[in-house]
């Protein structure tokens, strides 16, 4: 039960062994080592500019911190759980390297603003990595859409066949979702990459610090406006977790479709071997386990967001030790999202689309019924009446086990005499797709514009 070097002055003994194990965080917050070192170096340089330290002292501290970083990255660094966290582990080793000048590094700052600075930098950098991965996935959707501009498939509402669309249009729907996800990540970073250094424990500092210069040194977008808010809130983290949750939700929707499309009852896709598994008892099985696990892992990321919202809901100002629980949920969510984005890109790149099955499925469910209704409207029939007439035609086709396009002209004219033989061109699935050239529609020109717009954004 040794005293803690950072706060043990007034204590006769250190914490019980079980307490020390319960309260330590270095086992997971060591992931922030590079960001803590960068923040400390910026702090030292700023103190030299403000003449709180000499230039020589600041240079010594920065060199010593570089050595600590090299030791961590080489695996030579000896982590000490008794020092509680990554920050004190680094400071203790720095002092061993540079001597008493190492004890000056913490001048004018608290672990409260130090921790928050390191974590904001870490979350910001992960948001940038998420953006890269999300844009790569978006680009893969664009690539696969370009390959399948002519392929037709059933578009669904309520999971029931609705209208024919191009496979490209379907894939581009996801591309636009991931574009928005990447944009949310970029927008979120504007509020994450704000420097809290100078807020100290909660009330600010008496030293003549220049927080703006630290923010500029670290490539941050600004500084805190209120010292208590700076160390007390984690809304930046919850926003990042919300962005991660939304992106995982979009991934899960992709997975859901891959899972049922791979079922032979649909047969719309063939799973790549590298992204599927077999059965221990049924040799014919090819299971979409990657898609299923990704769909399941959404709950982990949602859980991380809910954990942080629960932690924050009752905290009085300012810092409370509850906030130590902010790291693990984010680290887990980060690993889950980053890995999922990479795996989805790989799986989508190797997925085989069985376009002939998709085209054949258009015949089931009367996907050209809306075309018949629109055709009648073109003949001057009010839409509600055209809707009723088309419903009667669908009922007849269903009774005879045919598609609408397979009914004879005599049968159609028996339902409504205004139907002529030009209706068969309208009832072609290709025609239905080609006619929908309004903005964002499934028509070929609209799809090409979507592809061009996405290429422009990706570039």
C-alpha cells in the first residue's frame, strides 16, 4: 500500500490493494500515450514561450518525452499499475530520464484538463480514421453500382415487391448513407478537437498561460470557453458514439439484406468463401456469419453510447471519477466500427450479384402495376380510378398465374376499353426503370448523375 506520487502527500498510507486494482486505468488508457505525450510537449513549449519555464527546460522535457514514446513503442516501457493511469506512468518515467525538471511539467495543469486534452485528441484522430474507412466503403458501393447499371431487381416497401429498380440504384442508396456518415464524422470533429488545457482542475490557473497557442500547436480548432465545462462534460464523446452508432446501423441494414439475399430462396448473391463459414453437421451450408456478427455487434456500439449517457446523467459539476469510465466504451466502439467498415468493404468487393435471379424476381409481385396505373392516367383516367382498374387487372393476372404483361389485350380491354396495345411497352420492366429520371430516381441518367456526384465528393 505505497503512497501515490501524484497525490499522496496528505495520506499516511496508500490505497488497499483491491482498491488500487479497482481504480487503475493504465491497463486501457495507455492507448492514449501518443496523445498525452503530444499534449505535454505542447504544454512545455507554451510554458517556455510564456516564461514559466526556460527554453532549455522545455527542450529537455520534450526530448525526454520523445524517449518515453520510443520506449513505449518498442515495448521496453515498464507500465506500473500503482501509478494509476497513462499520464502518471509517463510523467514518472520522464522524471527518471531528465531528473527534477520532469517534476515541472505538470505546472499549472491538472490531470482533469490533461486527461480531457489527451482524450479529445484521441477521439478526434479516430474520427479521422473512421472517415477514411467510411469513404473507402462508399467508394466500393459506387464501384459496384457502376458495374450494375443495367441490372434490374425488385425494389421493396414493407419487404414486399413494389417497383423495379436498377441494382445500381439500390447500391447507391447505401453509398449516400455512408457519405452522410462521413460528413457527420467531420462535423463532429469540429466540437471534439477543442483544447481544454488551461482549465486546470476546474477554475483555471494563475499562471500566464496561452491556451490558444497550445491549440494551434496541436492542430486543434479552438479552446474552451468555461473552465468548469471544459473538464466536466463528455458530450463530445457521446456525439462521436452517436455517429458510430448511426454508421453501425447502416452497416447492419446492409448485412440484413446480404443475409436474406444469400438464402437460396432469393439467390440474389453468392457469398465469397472468405466471408462465410460452414456447418459442423450440414456439409451443404454456407453461412453468412460475418454479416450476422456485424449485425449483432451493433448492440455493442449502441451499448457504449447508452453507457456514456447513463454515466453523465447525474454528475454534478465538475470532474467526478465516474468519468474514468469514458475510455473503455469508446475503445470498444472504435474497434468494432473500424473493423466492421474494413470487413464490409472487403465482403462487398467480392460479393457476386446473381442478376438473372434478380431480374426473374421482378415478375413476382406485379412490379409493373404502377406503370399500368400511370398509363391510364396518361389516357385521361383520374388516378384513383386508374388505381382501381389496375387492381382489377392484378386480380385477374393473379387468378391466371400470369404477370400483367402476359395478359392478352382482349383481357385488358375487358377491364377497361381505353387500354391499347402500346401498353405492352409501358409494362416492360426496363421501361419502368428508364422512365424514372426525376432527381434521385432509378432512371439511367439519374443514376449516372448520382455516380458523378459521388465521384466528385470522393475526390
